[in-house]
């Protein structure tokens, strides 16, 4: 079915309208190496068309409340398991003024301690640090804890007859491991991570086998916008034609697919190797293919400018080309990976701070956190996850590179320049959006019913937690 044949029906019920071009599912259905069921399914639910209130992005009081209502109740991505491979390895994860020592206490067990001495409160490890410990000793008066959290020593115990050392274990946040990620949750009453994600999305995330990837590059930067604006800039492909015009000739944008799963997970699938519906009639299949071969044969090992065969689509040719290229580049066996998983841009949000792009061509993780000192600033990180080589030898995870506030992503060592430019385009609008929301006479954001459903779904989760009473960690309940 071509673009013109599909009609937009204005009488459809709210949320039912779709881009009249070929759908994501119809594109994927034509692939040679067929995709699994969880790719070939849809899960959209109309969630209303009301404006999203602006205050959540611009009001410092709202940001303050988020710390005690939202961040104290949700499962957050703290680090990768590969950051703490051995017993005693630790990684300090900070969220606002909260801070945790995430440490491996045995081969299969990871704990997350509130990063504060139980004497007079000094942080046991400085924020932003990692390393290996045989004990966690306070630098002020020398109280110390074993790696398993039990109290090891109190200096001058004769002066603390009121301190029962068995009770002075380091308080813990909850920890769950999934796909090589370490998640923490401060709420002893929260559902398990599995229930929080829900069975359908959990099956997707397990299927991507992200535990078999390693962090090949890790780049971070601070942005002058609220953390929610930062994350929402990546939740739709609606912006592609305006923000990234250079990728539109080879990217299905307006016909991307959007799904929501329960309260905390949403995704999109944006197809690659097909032209944007905005450019139908202006770009040929050969033009699409040329985008990836740069019009020369270098990607294919020489032999003249690669031409599509008679009747061959750019997507078909790219699936073959990408499979060979990635198998070689990663020394990995990708023969069973479907064309869609190989080519397409899959993105998942796991509320509130984790964003997964698990596909093979764009294997990334984003993490978003509020800046503790400024509600209109956020900390963004991108981690590139490459498949672990066939020989099973896992390379060391890359050290994070933190860019300065005005640095371009293209300046990060190891960053693909084309991708760095896309990141810059994505983030250039953020400050304008933050300031615009503060300047606006209109106190709400108007969203598309379909293409911006992930933004609405995300904000619905924000609303759910903000409607709850404040809940600060309670050290008695945080005792193991
Ligand atoms: S504050 Fe930690 S030992 Fe005194
Ligand atoms: Fe973008």
C-alpha cells in the first residue's frame, strides 16, 4: 500500500489516527530475516489530549517535592554490573542530595548503602568516585564498616555504651539486577523491579540480552533544562524532520511506532533504510542506500559505487551490509538477529532515569538526573553498549568523559562525528525550551495524541508519584 492510498480518517476515535504512510509493522513484515513477536506487536493506549502543566518544568518547589515523592519511590539505574565485577568493588551513585555506595558483597549479591557515616554523618566515599574497598572507613573519627555493611569498629567504644553495634549496620536501599544493570530503590514498600516493569516489557528487555554488552564509551554533559525536558527530547521521532533533516532521507520518522507498557515503560520503533514520509517522491531507494555507503564502496570493501540490484530495496541491501559489517566489527555472531533488530532504532524508557536503545546499529543507554542545585539543569550521560566479543573476554568498561557545559559531543574522544552532531542538534533546543516555558503566556504543553504519547505516559507517572505524600528514607526500616 502506498502513501496516497492510506487515508487519514478524521472521524476516528481520539488517538486512533496514524501517519497515512506505510506503518512500521508493514515495513518490518517485508524483512527477509523476520523479527520476533515482541518486535511485531503494538501496545498503544490513548491517554487523553489535555495540555501538560508547565509548572513541573519551571517551578523549583515542584523539583524539591520530586526528591521526596518520586525519587524515593522509583527504581533507578545506578551503575552497570561491570563497574563492580569483584567483591568489594564499589561505585558511588548520586541522585540529588541522596548518595549510595553500590558494592558487590559476594559473586551474586550487590548492595547499596546510604553513603553517610552513622556517627556524625560524613560521606563514607566522595561523590563521583569508584574503586575497591576492604572496608568503608569514615575519614572523620574512623568508625568503619565491613563490605557486607556490618559495623567493623567504633573509635573509643567505651564512650558509646548506647550504640549497639549490631544495630549500626549501614542502612540499605533495595537492589535489583537486570540485563547487566544495577537498579536501586529507596522504598522498602515498592513493588519488585519485575513487577514495576511488568511482564511484557520485562520479556523485551530480557530478550535484548544487554548483560552480554560492555560499555565501550561513556560521555556525560550538564544541560540548562529540567531533567524531564531532557528525557522527553528523546521520546519521539516527531522532531526528526526539523531538528535532524540530514537523517530524514533514510529514517521512517512520522510513521514510527509508539508503545506503552504499564505505568513505567514505553518505547518507540523508528525504522532505518526507508525514507521519511515527509520526503516521499523526493528521494529514491538508491538515494537512501547512498546515505549509508556515502555513495562509495568503502563500506563494502571496494569495487565501485554500490548499486541496488533491480527491484532491491535500500532496506534489504542494508540488512545484508550491516550484518556483515557488525559481525566483523564486533567479532560477534549476528546470524539469528532479525533485520529489524539489526537496523531499526528501538528506544525504551524505564521510568524515571533510564533510556535504552538496545538495537545493534544504535546500541546506547542514556541516563538523566536532575542537577541537585538547579531545577533548570540536568545531568545527561550516554553509554555505548557493544556486544562482548565471541571469545567471551569482556573489555573493561570505558571511563566516563564529562564534557564542559559548552562543549560539543563531537569533542568527546571516540565519539562518531555524525552521531555527535545529532546529539548536539538534540540538545541545542533544550535551553530555548526551558526559557520559552518560563516566558510563555500559555501554561501548558500541547502534545500529539500518538507521536508524543511517550511524553504523556512519562508525565502520567510523574503525576502518580507527585500525588503521594512525601516519603523520606527511614534508617530503621532501611536496616537489612
Ligand atoms: S562522622 Fe564518621 S566517624 Fe565521626
Ligand atoms: Fe533527536
